[in-house]
């Protein structure tokens, strides 16, 4: 690199604008020049730096590698470049040392972002491969030690009882340290334990380390001057603590703390993932971004004479490592690609006319024909008489950065596509739509001209068929050809043996080995680039294969292969889900068919039962009605016999006659009750708002006038309006209240109380008595027709009254039940719809 003996102010201005730290040292190590960026690193001005000795005056300003690397550059008399951590700035720098006749020229470029970006990408890539929490911990430790510049590190996990920490992994620990920290109490006075107790990261350095943790001086390694302790939590619980040790007194700036915390956060998420997946491995394509730092060249132009001076790097950027004999502005423009030339000329001329600096990026064609991206910066100076112009400029090869930007853009597009495809595959359960989406996505991701997905399906008869989906070509293009056979080219994919990626399949040894075509069938689409990936289920079953082609050679890259592998893995999961969904749909269809068939059977049975019930009710009504006349005749004639001839009968005859009368009356009551039971459905009225209180009063009045009733009390709470058939409501209360009075206890005045309480859109009624009660085993049977708990000699009745009550309540859309304490009384409940 050529240097001016004396740097002019404009050149100094340009070097200050570079952004990199640039300085020169004489052979003894004294500063002879430093730009403003270099001086700021040691908190001085460029003028204050001159004459000072780098290693003696600023011992903390350089890394441990500087003495050896700088001596090597002097001894070998050739440039040396390396990356090192700057303790004074807490940043990573790329050090470029160039020997000069006077000593050394040094360029320092901050590559912290590049290093941390690479570290995060490497960490992400390695975490994607980790399948257990232990592997995640190892990855974190190795990556953190390397990216932070620590000389050793460890990962400890809490013991089962939470009182201790146990060493899990270490880097750089001596056997003595491993034994010392194999298991240690969380109460120790050291930063990792404090981080656990506080639940946050701890960063300590130098004297502060000794002051805050005096108890650590006898425990930690002697050369440790700084330490970072970062707890890892998974789902709110402590999983471990990362400890990084540094030999120098480190200043942990916020950016570095955030970087280390981001490493820990990524690993916390990875631990959660591996624990949740229980060892299941997720394979993803590893995407790398290569960042390349370009050199900076400078130039000077006399605009009057067009004479130029350029640094050696300037000429090397344009492809002239040995220099260009006659470089001019025209030479530069000729190297700019035609597509960018007009824009660059306008930028240059506009800035020149306004006396402003110019700044641009463009593409140039080097002397060897290679196209490179450059960044240019310049300004124009005018001497006092304005008769002469002078221009200074910088040029930098930024091809590496542009390649990284383009790579990142492509990666972002791929990730966006993969994310979109993943969402589609996870949501799509219809098989034909699913395989078409996969095939289309594969063509898009790989850059293929066309693609096919051959997949296996099983029908309801357990027979297997091979189907296919196409993308990039119409289906007619393959309609005349049979399905692929397990040839030397296709066989490995259909057998699940791995990926086949060929730049030119026609030159592959496996091509053309099988009859009858010995290659492509006549009229087949031209294929040179070939990529095939098997789709394999978790069970190991080969579900099919993804095939992609292009008529040009060398189309499919390693990245396309990796992306297709990820697509095949997603596809296998989606196909498994689609199969399960189809099986579920088939089961549902079969079940629905059975349910529909059974429903029809039940409908027919219900119709038949309804018809039978109607006939039975009609029969009961007719029979009851027709029986009334003969029963009246029997009882009437029995009464005539008793009145006219009773005195002529002996005692036995009078007994028989009495039994005829009694039986006739019982038969009459039975027929009356049967007639009432049958009339519930045959003579019903519409449900209308009915005043329950009025119905109650009418029933209570009739019961009070009944001379056969013993002494009793009938009371009620205020009763509501309900939707009811008024005559049937009357019969319901009549039956329940008369039963309550009939089944009374001896020597106890019968008491019946009727109340109601709102329950949603229903009213719940209660008819409570203090009678003999009903034993629990009869609570459900009592509503069946003809069910009696007592003989006629104890309590007269037909066993039909409560069955009538149940039928009335059900006809009103309610229900009836009872609660009873034997020997103390019974409460009958029923519900009716509110108005």
C-alpha cells in the first residue's frame, strides 16, 4: 500500500470519514499517526496520541494476540489479519497489520455485529440439531465462550432439592476446578449463586468483583478478573446458570449484556422445545451468511490536468494488482456497468456542480472480467484563485456485503415461503389439495422448471395405489407415459434411501441403464438438472417421492436440496395428519350411516308406539264409557234389593248384598278414574294463561264440603299464572290434595299446604302434607298405573290417581317427583311453564 510522506488535510478528512480506526507506528512502537476513530478508542485526540507508545502507555487497549501478531508482521514483512476482542471497547475488531518502511500501519474494523450475527446463526443452527436438554447446554456453553472471548466457562444446574448447584458442562476447567464445583451450595458468595438467588444476570469485573464477592477470592480461579453469570429459566423455573470467566478486567457494556442474554434466551427456548418434544429431532436446513470485509482504496485527481494518484488497493479493486498505468475519470466510467453508468455520472456531476461530497454504490467490471460492487465517496476542492480543482476520494469493494444482503433477502424469501407452506400444510387435510400445494411449493423453493410428487394411497379395501401431482407443466405432458418404475434413477427415492441431486442426469452413470427406453421416453420433457427426495413417515414408511427437473444443467444447489429435505419432512407429517383425518371422516360417515339407520328404526317404533298408545287410550275411553251403564244397573238393582227385600234375607244374604254394593261402587270409581286417565289426551284443551290461585280455591272448596273428609286444614302461598289446561290443572290439584287428606295419620289433624317458586322459565309447585309418608323404595313406582301401597280395607282407591297426575304434568312439558319422610309426611313437586 502506497502512503504519502505527509497526509494532506483533505486526506485526513477522508480517513476520518472511513469509520475504521487507522493508525501507524514506528519501528519502536510509537504512534506516528492516528485518525479520530483510533484516538477515540483510548479517549484522546489524534494530536494527543502522537509520540505515545502503544504497548507501554495503553496496556489495556489491545488484546493478548497483538504482541505476537505485530512481531510476526514485522518479521515476515507481510500483512497480517486476525480478529480479537478489544478489552477497552468490549467489542470484536478485525485487525489488519501492514508493515511499512517506517514501521506498521494498522486498520481496526469493528466486526462485533458480524461476529455476534454469526454466533447467533451458528447457535440457531446447532440448537436445531440438538435433541436433548444436555446437548442444548453444551451448545450454549461452547458458543458463549467463543463469542464472548471468555477463557473458560461452565454450566451448572440446580439439584433436585434446590439447595445446591451441580456442574453439568465446562470449557477450560482444570481437574481441580471440576472437583471443586462438582456440587456446591447456592449460599456461596460467588456470582453464579447470587444470580440464582436474585433471579437475574450478574456482571462483575476488576475491583468491583473483589468488593462485592470477597468470599469468591478463595474459591474462583486465580486468573479470573471478570465474570458473567446468567440464569436460564424454562417456563418460569430455574434450569441452570451459565458462568463465563475472563482473564482481563472486562467492561460489560449494555450491548454485550443484551447479546449474552439473547444467547441464554435462545437456549432457554431450545430447552423448552427439547423437553416438550421428548427427544424428537427437528431437522432444518442450515443457512449461512458470509460477511466479507472489503479493503479501502483512496485516490487523488487534479481535475485540470486529469493526473491521478491511487493507492495500490484502489487499483487492485478494479483488477490491477500491479497498478494501472494511466487511470483517469474516463477509465473509471468505462469500468462501471452500462446499467449503472448514467446514474453515477449524474451523481458525480450534480455533486461537483454544487460543491458537495458524493456518495454512491455501483457495479464495475474488473480487468479480469469479474463484476464487483463498489462504494465510492469523494469531494472536490478548489484552490484560492479557482483556476485549479482538486478531488479526493475513497473506494471500497462491497461485493461481500452485497452478497450478504442478497443472501439475506433470498433467505428471508425462503423463510417466508417455508412459513407460508408450513401454515398451508398444517391447515390442509384434503389429500389432493395437500399434495398439489407441496408440489407447487417445491418448484418455487428449488427454482425447478417442473416438479412431480408421486405418493401412495390406501383405499377402504386396504389396496395401495400410486397417484401423482404436477407443477410447472400441464397434466397432459405426462398423460401418455406410465408411472415411474424402480429403475436405477428412481429406485433409491421410492425405497427411501436418500436424496439424489445431479447437475446433469444425462451424464450420470445410472442414467439409461433400464429397458425399454434406456433414458427418457421419446417426446418426454427435457431434463438435465435432477433433484429427488423421498417422503418418509415417522414410522419409517416411504409415503412417496418429490421429483424436480430443469432443462438446464447445474440448477439445483445444496441450499435447494436442504430446503427440499425440510419440505419433505413437513410433507410426511402433513400426509400422516391427512390420513388420520380421512380415517376419521370414514369412521364418521359409517357412524352417521348407522345412526341414521337406527334413527329411522326408532322413528318407526315411536310411530308404532304412538299409534298403539292412541288405540289403547281410545279403547280405555270406550271401555270405561260403555262399562258405566252396566255398573249403574248393578248398583241400582242391588240398592232396590236391599230396600225391598233386605228384611227377608238372612244375615249371610245381607252380607253378600252389601259386598255387591261395595264392589259395584269400587268398580264405578275404577271406571271413572280410567275414563279420566284416557281423557288426558283425547279431551285436552290448549295451554293458556291460567290462575293457579283460583283453581286451588275451587279445589280446596270442594274438599272442605266433602262430608267424608276428617278434620283438616288446607293453606297456600300466593300462587302464580301458568300456561295450563285449566280442567287438567284442576284434576292435578284435586288428586294430589285429596290424597294428602286421605293418607293422614291417626289422631293428627291433616294439613295440606300448596306453594310455588320460580325456577328459570318454569314454576316449581309443592303440595306438602303431614301424613303417613312413603317409604323410599316406592318413590318411583308410585306413579305407575294401578300401583297401590295399601289395601282397600285401609285406604280406598284405584291406583290410577298419581298416574293421571304424571300424565297431566308431562303433557304440560313439566315433570313430577316427590320427597318423603316415612311417618312424618310427603311433598309432591311438579313444574309448569311460566306465562
